[in-house]
């Protein structure tokens, strides 16, 4: 039996989830290449909307995810976030995702759970891709260690700083796309939930703010909190935006993530209320993250090479949707490449259909993620809090209720594959 050789570049959540699904098919020979010496994720908590949770189930990884994921506890189990005024924690409204609520996990825990299920020999480490070539009917991947790998299809899941992305864009006669600084930085930290509960009691702050995911909103700043590690830790991200420049630049050579002083973080929110003040005082050693994204790309596929996840559509985190879009990419590609009809010389066409279906949605999620940050920071709705609350109550429905199976039906129809 012929086998299609599929190579995945990048061992993050999207890449490993795709590898896990594809390696179950006898007609596929799957290899995953990771630049680091072992699997590892940067960051802390990551949240998944209802659409992403469905993709996780569809990829066959719902059970390990459920074992480590956090959910908003009853009776607030359907709440995604409560929205509050940062100055006084005054309640503005809530966004509700029935049946899912706020589904979140520690990134490293989720990747560990996925990687532990990969069959022996699928992953190879210390393999940083530096260039790609496509001679007739094949793909050659060149690595930094001087080695080379030949396969039939490459799926690049190598993140926002992807090296494979340049190959795709050059192949499409398009300019290369570099990450762009958003003008927003985020202070991040994790707090022991019992420590925060004691601090809130002492300060007379309502402990309900710990029980339910919160988003505190203010002019050019906002803060989110949600539990991870089965509720033992509270993930905190405090965003501050400088909107004085239309095209802000992050200083060349400066790391995107670095340790910072608690005093700087407290100063940025000095005018906010007790709930925020006590929260941030419980983070003695925050890190500072410079948030970057990508402009919407004109294409995700060139020949037999396709981009998924942040390599294709890195976005700002303001809708909790970035990782979920990578999982949607993986779900659709897994359904198409996992179909034995792909052996009928249609691998390149399958990738082109993936691009045609996934790119419009992912680009919209990129665009609206940026807009969401502006909404949270009083740069939309004219500062009208009632209008903001009404908008927030329903603005995520299109994102969460997306029908992946309709996408698959459309792909089958385009390919001429009978259902």
C-alpha cells in the first residue's frame, strides 16, 4: 500500500495534536520535528472556547484534556467572563457559553498530556528547520544541524516566528511577513488561590471574584483572571496599551518576554480599585510580555507546504481564540489527510482546499481579536458602558458556534469526494 509521507514542523499544541490524529492512519507516514531538545510550551494558562473544545474532542484528545482542564464551578458553569469596571469592580455584565463556560488549562500540562500519547519514533528533537525546497512531487526540509529530510507534504506549525512561512509567501510571489508589535504589553503571574482568598478576606473584597473568571476593564488597560491547575492557581494577565503611535515598534534586540518589577505593574494600575490592587500585590515577580501578531496573510499554502496555527495566523489573545484556531486547522487537515482518497494524487489539492476554507475564518478571528482589545479598553462604543455590556454579551457567538462539519462538507464537495 502506498503511504503519504507527512512531516510536521513544530511541536506545540497544534502540531502535536495533528500528529496524534494523523499517526492513527495506516496510509500516512508521520514525522514531527521540534527545534527544542524536548516538548515545551511558553506561557501559563490558555483558554478554549466552545469551538475549540469541539475540535479537541474531534481530534480524539477530549479525554486527556478533560482530566486536566478547569471549568467555572456551579452555579456559574456557563460563564465565560464577568465584565467589571476596573476602578471599582462594578458589574457590567457577563458573556455566557452554555455547556462550556470558561474552559482553560495550563499550556505545559496540555502539551505534556498530548505528547505522552505520541507513538515512539514520531517526534524528533533538536531539528530546527531553516529552509524548504519543492522539487517535482516532493518536499526537502533543511535543518540547522546540516541534515535534510524528504517527504510528500509539510505542515508548518512552527509558530509566529516561522521560518517555513517565508517559503510559502515567496512561492505565492508575496512579501514576507514579520511579527508586528501591537503596542500592548501584558504583566503575567500565577497566584495560589488560597493566598488570594485570604488577601481578599483581609481587604474586604468579595471572594466571588475568585470563583468566576473576571475581566476588569479600563481606558487603555484591562485585566483578566481565571483558574488553572484544577483551581489551585489563578492565572492573571494585566494588559496595558500605548496607542500613541499608529505603527508601534518594539525595540530591536529586546526580548519579548522578560522579568519586571512589581512596582512597575502596580504603578500602571495605581488608579484602579481594591480588587485589582490586592490581586496585583499577590504577584511579587511578574513577567512582562510584548504582544505581537501577524497581518492577515494572502495564503497559507504553496505547493505541498501548508501553514497552521500561529505560523499562519498569530493573533492577539483578547478573544482566547489563538490556540483554538490552531486546533481547528489541525481538525480539518486531519479529516482530509486522514482520508485514504488523498493517495489518489490529490495531496496538493487537499492543502489548497484547506487554505480556501480555513483562511477566511482565521483572518476574521485575527481581526476581531484586535478589535476586542480596543473594546475592553474603552476605545469602541464611545465609552458607553451599557452598549459595551450589550455588545460583549453576544459578540463571541459567531466564534464559538462555528460548524466544523460544514467546513468538512464544503471541502469534500470541492474535492469531489462523496460523503
